[in-house]
C-alpha cells in the first residue's frame, strides 16, 4: 500500500486493518507533541514550537484522510468526518464506526473493495473435464 496515498489522499477506501496500522502510529506521534504544545510546557524555543505546529498539522491532515477513506469503505460521505470533532460522541463514533464495523462488501461508489473481489469463483462450464492422475504401483 502506498503510504503517501494513505496519509494524504481523500479518495478511495481503506480496510479496518490498514486503518489501525496507520492510525496507531499517528496517535503515538500525537501524544508527545500534544503534551509539548500544552501552554504550561511551551518553551521559548520558537524553532521547536514551529516544528511541533507542523507535526500537528500533518497529524490533523493524516487523521482526516484516514477517517475519510474509512468512511468511504463504510459507504458513507466524507461529511461524516465532521462528527469526529463533536466532544464525547466523536471518539465513540471513531472507535465503533471506523474501527470496529466492517466495510461494504464488494464495490461501492467510492471504489473497489480493498479486501479484493468477494464474488465466488465462476462455475466451471461442462466442457472442462476433470484432469485426473493415476499412479500405478
């Protein structure tokens, strides 16, 4: 999977496994930077302050991109991402809707199923004969 697509693009679908594989590292980047940017912990070093703001900007965009692709996998519009910003409801929505519930099986309006085709293999036609192998002993 292309990391640039996963973290920056708002198009396509993302399966649950990949959502968690990308979201957890983004979360682990966020925690120390968020702690550092707390008003009590800000330093006089403007370079570190600017760097932390750039990192938080990346984390914000990557989170939105991951959430939108996961919403697309659930066959929901990207506008549902606004619900993630509602206090108390947002985190529950993210965990349940994006992290636990499975995506739409097969293609939907946002693209192909990221898990691959789900149609059963086509039936063999009558002209195909079983090939058998005999071993003489």
